[in-house]
C-alpha cells in the first residue's frame, strides 16, 4: 500500500470515531466524562475492555515474542484468570459499596491523605509510562510504514514527533467532551477491528503455508514453538510458578488497582453487571491471547520458510504489509493496528485526567460544577502533552527488546506499592503512620531492584515478572513496620 492510501484509511477510521464522539458527548458533563452516568451495558464494557487490555503491545509484541519464548506467555495468561476472580469477588464489591469515582479514594478512607495521594501518584506514573510504551510501539510502526516514506516541508520523512503529536491530537479530539462515555463505545468498535485483523492474518498466512482448518492446530501443536509449560529451571524467568503467580498479580494490579480499567467497570449500572462483565471478559481474553500465540507460530515459521529477516516487534508488521500476501491483509492489519493504538490510549488519557483532577487537585471538594468542567478540560490538554513528551523520550531510550517484556517489568516496579497498600488495607485491620507511607512506597521498588539485581548477578536467579510480587511484599512489610493501633 502507498502512504497516501494508508492516510485515507486512518482518516476514514478517525471519522467514525468522531461520529461516535458526537453522538455520545452531547452533554459534556463530568458525570458523563468520569462515569458515563453509570448507564453502560455490561456486555459492551466487557467486549471493549478486551481491546484496551490487549492494546498494540499484544497485537504486535506477543506474536513476535514466540521466537524467543515459545508459548510461555500463556502461563501468565492462565494466572490472569485467578487475578480477575479476585477483582470480581473482592475489589468490585468494595468499589461499588463505597460508590467511588476514583478507586484511590479508598486509601484515604482506610489510611489517610498521604496514602491516598501516594496511591494516585503511583497510578499516574504507571499509566503515563504504560500508555506511552503502547503508543510508542504503534507510532513507531506507523512511522516506518507510512511517515518515513512521505515528504515534510521539502525533506524526506515526517519527523517522529509530528507523528506522535498528530496521534495524540486525534485521540484528544474525540475524548475531550464525553470521556469514558465515548470510550465505552469506541473501544467496542476497536476491539472488533483488532479481532478481525488477527483472524484475517491467520487465514492469509495459513493459506500461503498450505494449512487449513484443523491442520492449523495440528501444525501449531507439533511445533517446538508451542511449548506452554516450563518446569525445568526454577531460576529462569519462564519458570511456570513465577509466570503463573505473576500473571495473577499483574491482573490484579493492572486491572483491579488501575483507574483506567476500573473506570470502565464503574460505569456499569450495578455490581452484578460489573461482575458479569469481568467473568465474560476473562473467558474471552484467555481465548484471544491463545489466538495471538497461534498467529505468532505461523508468522515465525512463515518468515523462516520465506527468508524474511524480521523479528520481535517487526515480525507481524513486516509480513502483513511488505511480504506480498495481498492488500487485504495489509488493510486489516493497519485497521487493527490503529484500533490497538486508540483503544489503549484513549482510555488512558481519560483515566489520567480523572485521577489527576479528582485525586491530586480534589476538584469535587474544592470547586463548583462549572469550574470542575473547566479544570477537567485543561487537565485533559496537559495530560495529552505529557504523553507526547514521554513517547518522544522513549524513541531515544528503548532498545530492540520486545516492548511487552519491558512493559510488564516496569509495571512490577510501579504497581508493586499499590499491591502492597491494597493488600494491607484489605487483609489487616491495622492503621499506619500515614505520613511515612510515601517513603515506604518509594523505598520498596528501589530495594526490589537491588535484590533482583544481586540475585541474578550472584545466584543466577531471574525474578522476571515475579518482581511485582517481591515489590508488593516489601511494601506490605514496610507498612507492618509503621503500623499503629487496629481500627
């Protein structure tokens, strides 16, 4: 496909999102922006959350990860199911009982203002970096496929910062008015495009390889790349129990303790609907992740058979667009890629705006409704600028490692204090010296990094994604040390 054709595709897709924004954002109130008036159908929320959970990282990185790690990622996915059960049975009842807009206000009720601000700050850091990781990946692919081949004021290639700025600007345009109310519907559309793209890719590649129907699953199961369980080396990052338990806790913190994901659940009409959402979301997400892994095997083998020198995050884009498999595959891949970019970034931008407005600025306590709307709109712009800046920084600091591995590793350090805070709040009756909590939350990731480094350097033990559990445990221990009387 030519660059101008891809631009027309992006423009058409964006036009649909703008139409949805117009139809859903007529009031522009904070109630719609933050909670969608608590009128979202649970099945739309569940389906849309799949796209937001997968994002461009899963869409591109998981298939490209197969060559180095086989199906080991599915061990993490199996752990997700346990984590989502905890979310549905423990966290959602708590959030609905307290009628929360921001889930971090629980920490204020349980411990105090310093703990509340600490939890919200770690979410802001986690989501800014996580969303930037995801957007960086997609923007980088669009840069290579489209913008590097165009001219910009007489020079060859559009600068990366222009690509990123345009991407964020488009997202801001269709979310600035109705926020989460719009996103519930746009995420549903974007999830659909992502899943269609994966299905079409499997069809094209398997047909080219002479596989069809049941032959695909037989081919994948017979491949050395389809090994799921790894029990041989307990020191390895791929060891089953490390991956499984890490997956459970990753689901808890990156969904259950994440304002971005929980904000969607809190738009459901009641707790029962929200729990149904999580239940069906878990089943479908598990199946979809397996489909991505199957695609990864097919792409990896296809590349080897045809002498295509593409690995990791470049594997899927290269085969879809540049291998000559047809314009149909290129179109659906690009639609899926664009959907992946917007489905993760739009909700991230909205949740960042929500958390900063409510948790950091306390707009619901300090300002009148009209002033709250004005401040929220201004914060929405500032958060857009922050994402642009962080993504541009990533361009110069990220090496060629798989982005999904970097994302989960970083999440282990930033979500760990949230895990420790909520675990201590839910499973003990102690209070803490609230003013010391920020120091504990900062010290725990640093200490976790030191322990991880020393274990790998001198004992050959790789914590891998298990660093999240270590970090959370250190935070929990720190809170035990500063506990006071019971409630």
